[in-house]
């Protein structure tokens, strides 16, 4: 459910990129370098790990958590994983 908002906030693309400011300002977003830097389960706030495909057919990873004040925080890996061409061995 958060895919389109995370996509437009983090990468400025996707279905909601034109309405991002209006529709997607309900969470704080933090970019991290790689998946190892995402928050891990076991912290106090409920946490969802998500893996979604973006408009360019790349995978992007993010976590979504809500704290006791009902504030949502998203951590997103700053570089989506894009499929490379097939490995062809001559």
C-alpha cells in the first residue's frame, strides 16, 4: 500500500510522482546505502520489510514502521536493484 508513495518520495517516479506532495507527506523518509543498513526486526516499533518492483522493473527495498506517537518512518535503500541482461557464455 505504501509502494507508490515511497517510490515518488525516494526516486521521484511512479504513478504518484505528480501528486506526491499532497498524497505522500504522511511519513518521514530516510535513505540508506544498502539493505544491511535498513532497520532490523526486534526494535520497539512495529516494522514491515517490503520489496517492490518499480516502474523500471527494478526492485526497491524499504521498511515501514510506526512509533508510539503514530508517526510513520520509512527507510529505503537508495539504489534499486535492476535486472542485468542475461549472462551468455559463448
